[in-house]
C-alpha cells in the first residue's frame, strides 16, 4: 500500500475542513461556536496555502507567508469578534444567534 | 506610498495625542483631526504613480486620485460626526473614533493600491476589523452591538471564502503578484471558482446581492456617522479595488466576470429597490438605497474600459457627496431631536427646518439621478460606459442590463420621492422643532450641497478623471 | 453672448432673485419682470428669426452657438433654433407669462412655488433651444421633476397619488429615452451628440429598429400616447392652475417635439418599420381621448382627455410624414398649448370661486361671471376648431397634410381621426351648455364675482394669442413649414 | 370692384365693436351700429349686382367670373392653399342680394321684436357675425374658404339659437344644431380633402387633366361634400336640428333658418354644379332623390304640426328639398336640354328666401302679439293685425304657387325640370307642391281664421306690431309680389348664357289646379270655427297622425343615438376601460412591485445564519451558473 501523501490528500482534508466550517456556521446557534466554525474555514485556506507552496511551488515562500499572515489576521478578527460578542452579552445577556434578530426586514 | 506614510503618521500622532489630551478637552482632538486630515489631503493632492515592495504595492495615478477622494469623504464624515462626538456618552472615545476610522482608511489605501494578494488581503482586513469596532461603537446600545456582531461574523465568513478563492489562484498560478497571476491565469473551471469566491469577498464589502444581507442590519444599528462612512467610503474603495483587480488580474476571464456582474447587477439593483420601498427607518432605507446604488456602480466595472474607470470614480465622488448630504441631515436631525430616524418623523419638516429639507431634497434628487444635480451625470456616464462596451462587443446583453437598471431608476425615484413627500407634503401637527445645527455640520452639508450641484455641471471633474483613467489604464 | 442662452439665463437669474427676495411683493416683482423679459425675448427672437430667414439665411438652425462640455462623450452645450423651436419658445414664453398671473394669489409658500415654477420653465426653455441630445435630455428631466412638488404641495384632490403617478410615468418614459439616446450616439459612430450632425450619420438599421420605439414611447408618454396617457387626467386634475397650464400647454409639447426631432429625424428606418404601429396607437389616442372626455364630470378631466385627443393628433400628424401634416402637427402643438392653457386658466379661476369642478354642480355661470364664461366659450370654440381661432388652422393643416399621404391605410386612419372633430364638439358643447348656460340654482354661487385684473390679463393674453394665430396663420405656418421641410425630406430619402 | 371687400369688412367690424364694447352701449346705439352697417352692405350689394350685371358678357356669352380680392391665407403646398377672397359670378351676386336684403330686413325688424331684451347688444353682435360669415361663404373663391365660413355660420347659428341661454330647450336645440351639422361637415371636410388631393387645388375650377385622371374619386368627393350640404340644408335624415332650431328668436329663424344659411347646401351644390354635371351625374341624381324624399317627408309632417314655427320649419325643409330636386334632375349643362333645373333652383332659392323670411317675420309678429307659438292660442287674428294678415297671405299664396306671386314662377320652372327628367318625378313633386299649398293654408286659417282663443285674447288683446316690424313685412311682400317677373334666366343659368324663361303651359296649369284644390281643401277643413273633417281624420288614423306629429320619431332616434349609443355604449365603456383597465394596469404594476417587496421581506430575517447561507448559496449558484453558461 502506497502511503505517500499527495497534494490531493491535503486538499481533501482542507476541503472537509472548509465544509465543516461552513456547515458549523450554518447550524450552530451559539455565537462562539460559529466563531470557531469560521476559524475552521480560515484554517482550511491556510492549509491550502501551505500545501500549494510546499508541493506545487517549492521554490518560493509566498504561500507560507500568506498562511502566517492569515493566522495572525484571523486571530485579530477573533479578538474583535469576541469583544463584540461580550458586548452583546452585556447588553442582552444572551449569545445565541437567534436572540440577536432585533434588526430585520 | 507617500499617502499611506502620511496617513500612518497621522494615526500615530492621533494615538499619541489621545494619550495626553484629557477627556474634557476632546475638542482639541477634533480640531487636530480636521487639521491633520486637511494636511494629508493637501500634501497628496498631486497624484503620482508609485511602486514599492517589489511591486507588492503599486499605486497608479487613478488610485492616488481615489485615495484623495476617500480622504475628502472621510473629512466630510468627520465634520458630520462633530456633534455626535461632542455628546457626553461618546466624547471620551473621541480619540478612538479617529484612530479606528483612519485605520480603516489606511486599509482602504492599501486595498486600492495593492499589487499583490497578500497586501490586498491585509488592506482589506485593516479596513474591516476596525470597522467592526466602529459599528459597535455605541457600547450601551444593544442595536449597535447586534450590528457589530452581524458585521464581524459576516466579514469573517466572507474573508474566509475570499481567502479560499485566493488560495485557488495561488494553487493554479503559483504566484500572488497581480501582474504575474494575470499572465498565468487561463480560465480553467477552478480559476473561475476562485474568481467567484474572490468576487464574493469584495461583493460583501460593496454589498452586492446576494452578499448584502448584513448591510441593512448593520447600517441601521451602527451609529449614524459610521453608517455614513460605511456606505460611501468603504463601498467606494471596495468598488474601485474590485474593478482594478478584475481588470488587471482576471482580465483573461472577462467574459466570465462580465456575465457574473450582469447577473449580480440586475439582482442587486432590483432587490435593493424592492426592499427599500417598504422601509420606514431612514437608516435602513438608506442601506437598501446604497445597495441599489452599488449595482449602478458595478455597471461601470462591467464596462471594462477606461471610460468605465472614469465613470466609476466619478460615480463614487458624486455618490459620496450626495449620500453624505443625506446622512448629514439624518444625523443632524437624530442628534437634535433625540434619536428620531423614522420617515414619519420627517413629516412636515419643511415648515420647521426648510434649509435642511432643501439639502435633503437636492441630495435625494441627485441620488435618484435627476438633473441638473450631479447624480444625473454620474448615472448617465455609467450607463454610457456599459452601453458602449456592449456596442463595441456587439453584445446586446449589456443593453439589457442597462435597460433593467434604467427601469429600476423609476422604482428608486419612487422611494426617494416618498421622503420628499413626507418632508413637504404630508401634514403633521408636531413636526421636529426648528433647531440650529453646529458650524461643522453646516460646513459639511454646504460642501456636500455644493458638490451635488456643481460636480455634475462643471465638466472639468469628469474630464480630469477621464484623462487620469487614460493615463493609468492604457490598454 | 448668444441670444438663445438668455432663455436659460433669465430663469436662472429669476431663481436667484426669488432666493434673495424677502417679501411677497418682491417675489411677484421678480416673476413679472422675468416672465415679461422672457416674453419680450421670445417675440424679439421670432421677429429676428423671420427677418433672417426672409433675408435668405441658410442652415437648418440659426443663432447657433457651441461650447464644449463633456468632451470625452462629445457632449456640448450647443444651441440653435429653427422655426419649430422658435414657435415653441414663443408658446412657452406666453404661457409662463400668463401662468405667472394665473397664480397671482396662490398661497401658501408662494416663494417656493415660484421657484419650482421657474425651474420648470428653465427646463422647458432649455429643451427647446438645445440641439445637443444630452443637453436636451437634461433639460427635459429638469422640466419634469418640479412637477412632483408643484402638484404634491400646491395641488388639490388626491394630489399625492397624482403627483407620484405623473412623475413616475414621465420619468419612466425618460428611462426609455436615455437608453435610446445612448443607442443613437453609439450607433451613429460616437462622434457627435448634435442633432443636426447626427442626422447626417447613419445608424445601423437593426439598431434603429430597437431604439426607435424606445425613444418614441419615451417622448410619447409625455405626448399622452395611448396607452401611456393615464398620468394626464389625474395629474391635470390635481395640479394647481398655472401648473396645469404649463404642463398641458408646454410640457406635453416636449413629447411631440422630441418625437419629431429625435425619434423620427434621427431614425428614419426605424420609423418606416414602426410607423404604422404607432400610427394606430395615435389614432386610438385621438378618438379614445375624445370619447372618454364625453362622459367625464370633472372639468379638468374633460380637458385632460381632450388634451389626450389633441396631443394624439400631434403625434398622428407627425407620423403621416408629409411636410404639410408635420407643419400641422407643430401648429397643433402651438394651438393646443395656447387654448388648453386658456382652458385650464379659466377652470382654475372658476374653481377658485366655486370650489367645485363638478359640472353637475355648476350651472348658469354666464350671468354670474360673464367674463370668465365668455372666455370659456371662446376656449371651447377654439378647441372644437372654429375658423378664426387657432384650433382650426392646426386641424385643417393636419388633415390636409395627412391626405397628402396616398397610402390607403393612412387615409383610413385620417378619416377615423377626423371623426374626433365631431366628438370634440359634443363634449365641449355639453360642458358649455351645462355649466355656463341655464339658470344658476346654487345660492352660494350667486354671490360670486367676476375675474380680477390679474386674471383678466392672463385670459386676454391667451385669447389674443389664440385668435392671433387663428386669424393670421400664414407667418407661423411659413416659418414652421420652412423648418419642417429639411426634416421631412430627410425622412423620405 | 374692389369695394366689395367692404361687404365683408363692415359686418365683421360691427361684430367686433359690438362684441367687445357692446355691453357698455345703449340698446339703440348697438342696434343702430349693426343696422347701419348692414344697410351699407345692402346698398353695396345692390351696387355690386348692378355693376356686375351691366358688365359685358364674354365671347361665350357668359358673365365673367371676377376675383377682385384674393390672398393666400394659409399655405399648405405649392398648389394647395386656403385663400381668402371674393368671387363674383352670377350666383354669388344673386346670393349677395338675397342675404343682404333679408339680413337688413331682419336687423330692422329686430329693433321692434327684441326691444328691451337682455342681451340686445349681444344679439346684434351675433347677427353681424352671421351676416359676415354668410356673405363670406357665398363670396368664397375656393372650396376651403367656403368651408371656413361654413363653420362660422354654423357657430353663429349655434350662438343665435342659444340666445336665450337660460332656457333649457334653447340650449339643447343649439347643441343639437351644431352637432348634427358638424357631423355632416365631417363628410364635407373629407370630400374637400379628397377633392384637394386629386384636383391639386381647392379652387372651383381644377385642371382638366386632374379632372380626367380622378376617375371614381370625384363622384365620391362631390357626394361627401353633398353630405355637408345636406346637413346645413336639413336634408333627410340630417334635418332633425332645424325644427328645434326654432327655439331661437324668430327673426333669427327668418334669417338663418329660412332664408340664408339653410340654403347654403343648395348653394354648395350649385357651386359645384359644373363638376357634378360633367363628372358625377349619378351623384347629382342621388341629390334629387334625397331632395324629393325630404320634400315629401317634411310636407307630410308639416300638415299636422301645431307650433306655427315648426310648420314653417318643415315647410322650409320641404322647399329646400324642391331646390335640391331641381338641381338633381339636371342632365346636362344646357338649359334647353335638361339644364333647366339649375336656373329654377336658384330662382326658387331667391323667391323662397323672400317669402319664407316674410312668413317667419309675420309669425314673429303673431308670436309677439299672442306670446305663444301654438296655434291653439291663435285663430281669428285677422282683425287685430291687418298688415301682418295681408302680407302673410301674400306669402302663403306665393309658396302655394298661385300666380302671379313669385313662388308660382320658380316652382313652375322646377316642376317643368322634373317632368323633363321623368314623369314620375314630375308628378311626385306636383303632389308635394299640392301638399305645400294645403299645409300653408291650414296654417293660415289656423292663425287668422278658425276658432279664436277668446279667453287668451281677452286677457291680452293682440295688437299690430310697430312700424319697425311691419315695414320689413311690407318690403318683403312687395318683393314677393313682383319677384316672379324678374327675368331670372337672363342672369343665372346652368351654362351662364342668357336664357329666356318661358312657362310650360301644361305644367303651369296642372300645378295651379293642384294648388287651388289643395287650398280649397284646406279652406274646407280649417277655415271654420269647427273643423269636423280634420278632427275625424285625426281620430280615424290616430297612429299615423301621432307619428307625423312626432315627426316620425326621428328625434327619438336621434336621442337614442346620442344618449344610448354614443354616451352609454361608447363613451362610458371607453372611460371605464381607461380608468379600470389602462390605468389599473399601471396601478397593478406599482402594487405588484410593492407586493413583491413585502413578500421578499421575510428573507431578511435578522438571523446571521440565514445571511451566511444566502451568501454561500449565492457563491455556489453563481459559480455553477458561470461554469454552465460559459
């Protein structure tokens, strides 16, 4: 059995992550959980960048750097998001997405 | 590069100033912000083509002009924010407001002058993360927080999708430099997918249908000044960025993205209009209006020509002044009447505040595209550019899109007139009482009004933009 | 400075003056000065145009001037007039002048009213002097939008609904126009926006076939083309007097003028494909409007439907494509503008006194307000085409001209359209008989007074113009047919 | 003869003066202005007639056709233009004399008749307007000018019928008159348009080549013009307006609805006669049949009417029918062979104008005296109003065709022409002439003899009218007496050449016998106070009598057409369609846009998840679309 891992395998993983992330976002009601799901999406792309760089274009570092920046920015985003979610919690004492539907129509 | 550097310096200066200025003296900060922003505009008034970081940063003359326009718009927003920032519950956050706003502006600068997807991505995030803070700025209003959370979650999701698209570009091209990627792209299905994903990310910022769903909620919940900023500056920058990337990077897939745009434009304008008709809350109403306006802006992108570039920037300029005039009036009334933003509150406004009503009327007419106000000219040129391309390519599909857009102007006229009707015609026993707005608000509105009236009539603006567009986009 | 630009400049100065004016008297002073200046200018222009032509001046347009505006799209501020536009300018000046007096006592917000009114006039004058498609279109829309506020704020009845309907329908028409203008511009090679120069270019036939109907309908909406006329009854009924006058008198003429100058002149091949179709529509307009007018009970509705019929006749005559019929169409615009303005002025004055326009509640007015009643009879007679008044001239020119087109289908349409002169008599006489004659049964009405001096001035001016055109038609007719000729010969070749 | 322009200008001027400033004038001044201008016009007309007929005849033996004035009023094309001018030829000069005479008489008469009426000045203004238009009509140099003035006379007739504008009947009558004639004018207009296009000119003398080339068009064009003429001249079935038009002041009826305007149709046919006879003889014969039927129909109706003005109105219709018949029976332009009708028609027009005006003015005096139009209010008036009685009798004898009164001569010529055309036509017309004599004498006896309405006359004794009213009666009576001896054929004939009138003895004797018998019958039936025969007849044929009294229900048909068909069946549905279909369609579009917005609104639910689903769904769908479409 050939255990060599191809680029495709990585992509399958990243795609599964992406879909999990999206699915999680769709289904989880807790805002923190949705935040985690978004992280999955972002990480799926980071994997993509790393894998493409490593396997397809090994001579350069663009993908790696992109992945690094992506991680950093995702962290920043998460921080802000959590801050705002806390703010929501302070105001209405709930963090379920179904509870923040005051603005609609 | 000069523009970004000076802006970054300003941000640092404001940061330092914020540290040392006492809360009670927040006025100093406001003055400082005006002065610095004026200086920023003044020193960068001459557009220049610059390149840095080995081409990761590449600012064309047009981009430079756009940046100046964005700075000007920001200045107008600041002027409108004057009263709001002076309020007790926000004055202690004055410095933060400026820093956050200017940071997003810096992000937009990078966005419009990126030469590499990484820089573009950083710019985009720099523009949207502080924006989330701004949206949730009114800490004790839960609508503000709700708007903020909707914005940030949607933004994260969309940036995830966009990043996925960028990763596909990287995977198929092996480079993230715009110029190299453009050469390497061939239009395979995977690349089409990448393009759509990327498009969705920017479509989110411009609030194109179906990526627009956050817009009304966020616009309604955010502080009015921030809504104004979000609706014009952020949207304008994203539109320009989208256009330059579609034209520069995805040039090979022009047929794909014009079709994509065609569908999206029709959807955007129609859906925006259909929703706008029913809105009672003016901020929410303006959100839908801005969605449909975004559709018109995209017509210029669809044109895919120098004429289109000039028309787009021209449209953005006029959209900025007109929309800011409307938001200026809305915020002015909101601040002076204790938070009234419903359309019914405006009934009979003409009797008590004729001048504000007048500004509002002209601005709405401009948005509806009625001559002799500027909006008419910008709409005309946008239509002309899209029509021209359709003619040149002998594709009547362009004409159909233009036609649908034109038919939609009637619906939009209807809802703009509803506000005019409320202000002039609908009788009201207790209209909002007469008030005197602050110097800065008035100055801001006067500038907007002048813009609404004169930018269209004075052809030099369009001429200048066309010349610049030709210089930047010799294709 | 080009003399034509004064027609836009004077209203703009009036706007400025109104803006500055502080008291009611100042406002009225500005209006009287401005509208008189416009009238004098228009008369002067007419005289000098005729003398230039008789002096042998060549060229389709006279008093031409051109300033580049948006050069990337070859948009210029270019002005010039031929006989048709001169006639229209004269008409507009007369109606703006009389309209000012017809709204002499209007309240409230008099100043604002006159500002919008003046803006509307700016658009009208600008439209008629322009030879550049873009400028023309711009002024066209400038003329439309003030209608909304003028009707909405100062109107009566279900004014909000009417104002909205009118604005949306007319702006809908202009949406059609805009794409049509783009089609013309690019189709002709994107070298010029000037109408006269565009006519020399050739637009591909397939494009003409697409854009002709769009432009024709676009202008036709304003010209009350069936089935796009329904804004007219409601709009006119709700509008204040002077606005109805200006709207029916001048604005509706923009439609016919545009159809002729833009749609037909620039797209002759499209015309030959669509001509018959639109001819049927206009024929329907003519007869349908007249029949609808018979059963109306509101004076303004009667007049509005009558306008549908008469403006339909304008488009009808244009589509006949002979020199005489087109001359007749322009004459009809002139004549209809004057007499319908007279009608609306009188209806407004009667309404201002009796507070009703329902013909079932009015009777015996002849005894109570003889001046207004006689004016009404004269307007009615002009409307049904009494020789010596303007309506006859126009209708006869139209029918004679239409008969110059030897096609049987056109003949049949002409005969059908000609029946409208009988139907017109029916509804005009019905109204005259009902409201003016008989004995007044309403006690309230017995106390009413006849016209005041400002009203008399307006009415007399209009009657004078109607009769002047009717008695001495040759000079106008010459002036117009001289200018129609190049356009028609362009269409036929 | 440039001075002829004054004939048109004076009445116009007088109209303008009276119309603009009349309300400020005293009655006498206003009436004086009108009458004076008409007197001058009449003098000028006589002068014109004298001068014209003393001109030398041309080589062909005809009087020259003069155009002292002609200018282009409204140009259409090189050859087609409406000119305004003055055309002098025998018939126009003849008409000039007739119109100015009758008009002058009516002007004088109205002084007395309209004395003290409200709107006296307006009345004179309208009379002037009418005189102007009628003179313009007959002097027209081209068919379009004729149409212009044709419309103007229509309007002045409208204004004058509706002079008593507070009377509902007057309003209705004026409206009806205008609309019916307008309807007929539509035919006239289309006829003119056809004529103008194919002849290339509006003048009465088109180019020969055009005439030859027109083919079947010309009969059609002329026929359509005749419809216009039929409307004005009250030919069946377009006559319905004329009896109602009697609601106007009686002098107006005398002037417009008896002597001048109503014969405009005859004049029109006479004017186009050369073309009719040469290119459309069949159309001309249709004119004859229409005229004959109208004459019969109107005579039948006139026999039972009780309103004296109605009787006279139907009598007018009937007599115009005679004139039309006379024109229609012409078969050639040669007066000796089938062209006699032309001259006789014009002759009858002339004599009829005089005696019918006389009858109407006389009726005016009677109405003035008893304040009623109904015969029941009259009877036995001969002793109260001798002048009126005598003049009325003269006119009755004239219309009945008793020599030596003028009517005898003209009617005799007409009957001769009819017999030349066909014996059937001749006999029919003779019978109608007899009916004329019958109903006229029925009227005469009803007014001046018969049963007197004593009650009424006791309350208000009838009296003779003032001189201003009787003077015109006497003048007209004098003309009626001597008019028949005018050698009319000298001046007017179908080919223009001098033509000596000679009586056809057989025809003359027959017609006189018929007339005398008819008069005798009328005397037998109506001269007494008790009228057993008439009553018996009325009771024997109640339906027929009723139908005739109701004018064979034509007015009901008219009402049916206007109220039911035009108003209910066309206009109301059209207006309904406009409001509920065309307009509602637009409202529906607006509504559906709104409804679509409302339906869509739940999509914007406020839930973050649904927003993201739309986002992602949009991305996926768009990608798939792009991949499929391109």
